[in-house]
C-alpha cells in the first residue's frame, strides 16, 4: 500500500514535523543492526528538533537536556516541507535538498534515516511488478546475452527496450571524442561550474574538484568504501554548462529527466554505486575510464532484499561484493550478468534491472540520462 498523508492535515510546522516522523518510523528497517543516535535540528524552530535512536526499531523523542549524538542533520523548514510534501520523488542529492542541509558526523546513520522517509508512487510499484512479470516469463533469471550494436537506429533501441533487454551502443562519434577529455580539459572548459554540493555551505566547482583529484594521486584509490572518499559526484546533476558536450544522442532532450554526472576518484575494488534498481530506462554514456556493471533481472527481487522505503530508485540490503548469506540466505540463488563499458560507449538499461557499478579505472566519468517513458 502506498503511504501518503493529506496535505490539508499538515499545514503548520509542528504538523509537518509530526508527519515527517511518522514517515520515518513507518519506513525504518535495520537488518544490518546499526546502532547510533541522530540529532535532527530545524533552523529557527528549536522545539521541532528530535532525537532518533537506532535499535532494531527506531525510537524518537525530544529530550530537553543536551545529549551526545553520532550524527547531526540540520534542515531549514522549507527543506523539511519539501521532503515531506514530495517524498515520492525527492532526491537527497538534489541541490534543493543537499544544498540547504548541514550534516555532521556519521553519514551512514543520516542516510539510513533519510531513506526511511521515502515512499514509492503507485506508478513505480506497478512498473517494477510489470517488469518482474516480463522477466520471469522470458526466463531472464537464467542469464541474458548483452549485445553490442554499432550505431543502431532509434527503432532498434525501442525494440530492445520493449523486450526489456540491456544493450551497448558502439560506434558513436561524440563531439569532441571521448579520447579528447581529460582532467586538464575539464578544468579549462568548466572551471567555475558547480559539479557537486556537499552541503548548504560547500558547493564544489570543477576547478576545485580537479585539484582534489590530483591531490589524491589522480584518483588511484584502493581499499575501504568508495562512499567514504569524497571526490566523487555520485550522480549529482550535470551542470548546465556541460550539457552541450554531453547531451543525449538519441531521442530529444525533453524525453529525458535532467542528466546526472558520475565523475571523480573511486576505489576500483568496491562498487562505486551499490546494488539498486530504477523505475525508468537508463542511458549511461561512458566518457573517461571503464566501468563494469553487474546486472540482476527484476524477477529476482525476493533474492536481493530490496529496501521497503524508496522512491525514484530502490537500494538492496544484500551486497554482492561482500555477501552475508547468514543475514540474507535467499541471495545464494541469485544469478548475475556482467558487462564492461568503455569510453565512447552507451549502455541502455531498461527499467527494473538491479545493478551495481564498479569503476575499473580511476578517475572515472560517466553521464546518465533517464528516459521519461
């Protein structure tokens, strides 16, 4: 059942905060057994703040005295209203949210709290269910062959998308070619473009971002979690200044939601993007370095332990790169199809396919577009 609250019933700041807490508590799950305390602060409304303590359930209260917290999240009231009002579509990476939010401490606790307030639209739920039925009917769980097609027609793309089959397009000739792109050129052409917002006070330009990459040894990162290394845009919105060189190559710009930039330094031995699925067909254009995608058909959802709280994309608790079959025993039966994406190639991934992404080279750069239909 889709969870929604009548807007007319939540018109005051106190009502909005209460509704937000209801969303978070109803959507909370903690199979990894995370423990910690999060302090939530609403600027200008000190009485609206609350404490969230992570156990097997989520316990929320409003202590009057000072308390220690592992994480602090500071929202403006307008941001909180946006999250509560648009929980079916809000993206925590968007400038409207991250650009007005201050975060201190353990980010993993903040993300767990943030995802708990999300809910899918009825359209998204039905889209996933429809794709799962198709994948089961066609036997995609047993594995598929991902074709490389050289400059196919738009009709061929639509055929593959109708069959819900991923394909890779080769032979593209972007202007300028991918071989011409480097850190130097990106810095020269887009030095003042804001490529990433880490918080309300930290807007990172291309010039600063490239400097960070160089300080990290041109992005040669190994070990640990790629999420802990901050020089990666993780799907932030592609700056408008870059759209001319990295625009869509099929269909019209209006057919896609705003593009995302995946650029920076990531560890090559852990996923740059963890296992998840999207309700829209994705177009992923590789610009710098290679990537590997591990794909799982939509009819394997019960094997991959997807989050119950999500909206525009659904993450999974099971992590194939470090499988814990004691916690997630059904995942032993999951089957994976892997594919490697090279600079100048375009992957079209129909809606509903679970996937995780490795950067085989660092630094890396990709641009993704989601087809609206």
